[in-house]
C-alpha cells in the first residue's frame, strides 16, 4: 500500500479538516460524505465520525492510499 506523510502545524487535527488539508477532499462537504460513507479508515478501522481527533502517528487510509499524520518540525518538514 502506498504511504504518504502529511505534516500538520497543530498538535491535533479533526479528520474532516485533515482530509481537506491533505488535498484528499476538495471541500468540507465532500470530506464529510467520504467519512459518512465509511470510505475512510483511521489506524485500520472504519471511522464515521468527522470530528475524530487525529494526532501525529495516526494513519488515515482511503482508496488504497495510506496517509501518515506527522507534526511539522519533526523529521524533514518540506
């Protein structure tokens, strides 16, 4: 499975905001729809709460791609 690191600037981020920040969903409405349809997994489990709080180290999966949440300033922030 393809894995991509997504760097956030805050200690935590809500799942719907993360999908927009990462460019996975172009709008908040589309992020909400993806989540409610059960297409998004967090740490291997289907997540239907758009308010799910993500922190560095969490993994979000959608359509065969895994996105790892990383804190800006850790490793090599682009």
